[in-house]
């Protein structure tokens, strides 16, 4: 399969928008990540796919912990910030972002999965980070969705009479 055809097909798949954060001996960082899913409920486990050449990938590996922040609708600016869109204007992606004082930053207003790194699996240009979920916080608001190259809003189906 051609790379371009694969990318075009993946643009038709909707993803929740997540920001993976980490902090520890190697330092604090965060990055927008679209590849996130559950692996198991016994024990609670999730995975995220991180660009192998990225700073977030190296820091998650070195720190051994990460948090997945599932952004809510209207968080487009936060998603863009952690995707690096503002990196030429600031030195810290967390500047002006509401986060908790937790050991690993949690973005306030997000559904959060706090993880201990269990395993790293190389795959192509990315590394699959598998994490044991130590705690979670649920925000009962619709998630921010990314599809067809843009941020979208989830609309719940209304029941017809």
C-alpha cells in the first residue's frame, strides 16, 4: 500500500484528541497524540503511540510514567499548543494551561488516565507505550474529535418520537 493512500484512509477515521504528559528525572513535557486506546480491563491498561524520534517518546521512556489527557470539546487551542503549533512563541507548552499539581501534569477539564509505563514496543516510525492505569478522572463532557484533518465536535444522536 502506498503511504499516501494509507494517510488518506486514516483521515476518514475519527479519533479522540489526547495530550500525553510526563514528568520526572528526565523532565516535563507534553504532546498531542491521536493513537490511544484501551488494552485490557484486567489489569486496567492503555496504549499510546509516540513518534520514536520525538521528545515525548524519550521522556516517557526515561521517566517511566505518563498521563493521557482526553481533551473535551472546545479544547482546540490546547491540542494545537501540545502539537507544537506555539513552540516558536514560548519555551514551555504548559504556560497558561490549567494543570493539577500532580507528579505528572493533568490538564484540568480532561478525562485522565494516570499510568506507569509497563512496556515499549517499537513499530515503524513510532513506539507503542503500554501503561498500567493507576488512577483515572472522568469528565462527563463530549471529547474533542479529530477527523479529516480538523478538530470536530461529537454530536449525540437524539431519540426520535
